[in-house]
C-alpha cells in the first residue's frame, strides 16, 4: 500500500482560490435604494438622532404647553398634530430600519461565507503540513533504524 503523499506547495497554490473581500462584494451589489436605506439606518440608529428627536419633542410640547398663550404656535389640542407626525415618522422609519438590518444581515452572511472559505483553505494547508511532518518523521525513523543496524 502506497502511503498518501502530501500535496506539494505548487499543488496547493493551484487549488487556492483568491480570497473574497465581503465588504467590497456587498458594496458593489447594493442598489441606490438599498444604499439610501443603509444611510438612513446608520444615521437613525444613533444616540445623536435620539437626542434630536427627544429635545425637539420636549421643546415643542413644552413651548406649546408652558409658554404664554399669545406666543404659542400650536396650542392644545393642536399639538396632537405633533404626536401624529411623530407616529408617522416612527411608522416610516421602522420599515427602513428593518430593511437596513436585513441588508446588514446579508452582509454578515457573505462575511461568514468568506471566513468559512479561509478556514477551509487553512485546514487543507494544515493537513498538508501535518502529512509532510509525518512523512519526515517516518523518514527520520528509517534513517535512525539504518544507522542503528550499522
């Protein structure tokens, strides 16, 4: 029985596929609407945006509830309009955020596939190195046995 010969470095290089950059692949495949959704998701999903909306809402409601009646621009019950507008903002942003999360999830899947490919290549190369070491060990043992017989 002929022992399994490890692959040579040249054979490994032939088998090696180029490593994909998941970030570039994903960026190249995005449509304009998907880029817009990601841009909005990245901006809306920040504490800065939260503080802007929070301060705007507190300011609007505070001004129209606590300021003198002559300078209120949206007195009660009209600030209910602001609550309606804020709900509409939420209704529109929720699907955009979900779209952005789906796109980011797709990107994560591509990165995971690229990681798997790299790990598979590394495994093949490690197996080859181990086979080379086993063969070297075998040859060294044969040489030692021959030297001991002399």
